[in-house]
C-alpha cells in the first residue's frame, strides 16, 4: 500500500530526470557541446539602391472635365468616346430656344431704356430753356421768387432723370450681354486638343448647368500622349521621396515589363483612408511615364497610338537613394536584440504569447521600452560565433548597408533566420555548411 502511494512520485522524478538529460545534452551541460549548423557569407562591397514601393492608377497628365454652364436638352452630339478632337472643335449643342427668347427680351428692354433716355433728354432741353427764361425774368424782377424756384427745380429733376435713364440703358446693355453669353454657351467646344476619354451623355439627355449648382459632367477630353501614375505613398516613406527621382513602373496590362518614370509632383497635404482606429495617412505622388520606355508599343498601322489608358493599375518602385561600393550583408543576417541597461541582452520576441495575462504583457512592454534596442550580426570566429553590434544604412530588397561594426572579408551568419533571431548566443559553437546543405537538413 505504501509502495503504491510512492509510485506517482517516482514516475514524476523519472520524467524530470529524462527532461533534464535531454535539455542538458542540447545545452552542453554534459557530453558533447550543442552545435548549430549555419550558412555564412563574406562581407563585401556592393552598389545598393533603396526604393519605395507604392500602388496607383495611370492618368493623363492633362485632362479636362467638361460640364455645361447652362441647363437644357442635348439636341446635337458630334463626338463618340475615343474620338480625337482639336481645340475649338464643336462637341455638342444644348437646346437654345429658351436662351434665344431671353436674349430677345433683354434686347427689347434695352431698346425701351434707350427710348426712355431719349425722352428724358428732350425733357431736359425743354426745362433748361424754361429755367434760363425764368432766370432772365427773375433778374429783371418781373417774376416772383417762387416761379423762378419752380423752374429751377424742374430743370434739376430733368437732369437727374437723364442720369437715371443712362444708368438704365447700361443695365439693359449688361443684361443683353449676359443673355447673349448664355446663348453662346449652348454650344460646347473642345478646350484642348486630345481624346474623348469618357463620354457620360447621349443625345436627347437633359444636363444641369454649373451656374447655380454642380453641373453634369458630360465628358472628359484628355491628352493621352503624356501619361502619369498617381500613387499613394505612406507618411513614413514620403520624406525620402524627392522631385526628379527615378521610378520603375509595372503595369498590370503588360506583364514582366518595367517602364521608366520620373517623379514630377509631391502632395503637401495628406490623404487619410480607413476608420479613425486604423487610419492610414498617405501622400499623393505623380510620376510621369517616359515615352522612350514604351515607344515600341506604339503602332500606327493598327492605330494603337496610346498603349496606356486612364485607370489602368500600376505598381511603382521609386528609387530614392543609391550608394556605390558600400559594405553590405544579406538582410537575413541582421537581427534586433534588446540590450538591458543593467547588462546582458535578449532577443526581441516577434509574437506575444496568446495565453499571457494582459497586465504581464503591458509590464513587459514597459520594461522593453526602458531597455535599448541594438542591431547585431553573428560573425564566424573559427568554430564559434561572435555577436557584433552594427549600424545599418540603406537597403534594397536583398541586402542592407553596414555603416559600422564590420569590415570587408568578415564572415557573417545568414541562415537559418530563426537561429539568428533567437537561438544564437555569443561564443556559441556552430558548424558552417552551405545553404543547400542547410535546407536539405531541414527537409529531412
């Protein structure tokens, strides 16, 4: 009975002993020291080009959205989508009858105002003569003061009526000019030479003018000879972008081909997208596509004069900086560790244990904030590795510049990344193998 009670404890001790044996063997507490197989590369000089990737749409460099100034029915439409037009070409006509009537009314009002002006001028002449006779008689004391004052007042009233009639004529002339201008605007002409890239109306439709409200967008005339890509660049990267930076553009319609472009415009104001919680702040950047990079796609025989169409999707690599003959290593060789202020280091954990208590995670985060992050690589030193703190510079999609900490000819560990990121420690025993051998071991 007593032996049965001790059995669970004996099993527990045995399990612990087995675990200690396995861990001790791996950690090198006894027997052969634990060894990690790693792949390494030599630090060497190279040319690095840093770039920023962004996505966007292709748009014409110059395009004009056409909306009418007057409202009415479209009675004539002379273009179709895709047509070429020259500046000044007649595009469409809005029914003019209402505006003709308005012009006729304005001209009639003008003629009435002119007739009224002629009448007041005649009255002025008459009252001026009466005033002069009254003044002569008054000077000879042959008429009373009241009669002279009446003649004088009538003359001044006639002068005022003439001025009022003149102003009325000017107002009527302005109304005629406005009505004539409104009538002129019933005919819509092409503001620039280009292509009808969008046509949103048909003959017989009614359109709303822009005089009182937002008008109907009838069509878009665009110059498709010069196209640009409008992309959104994140606020963290926009400070690296400058005008005249070179860009490589991949258009979804042309697979496995890159076109050259140049940054022509960078927005000063941000564009925010998403909800308040996960809002993303971007800045719009415009990149002009250089025609020499796609001249072979232009075919006048098949009438394919414009390889790119407004709205096509594109991905852009903006080349922000290039440095020649700088020390570089593969990106996988560099990892970030936490250097405790009290001494010692530990690796940065990429994930938070889902089972951790929220308060514990918060305390850990505060502790990490107090510690100092450092970028490190592991340099081969015989059969062991040496942890070296480095200072990095620019990077491309495969390599990163080493500004401080390494010299040309040093061998740094480049794989496996999990070992670099977490397992490797200073002076740890390693076995150098090729990457092919390393991956074969992993596959087994």
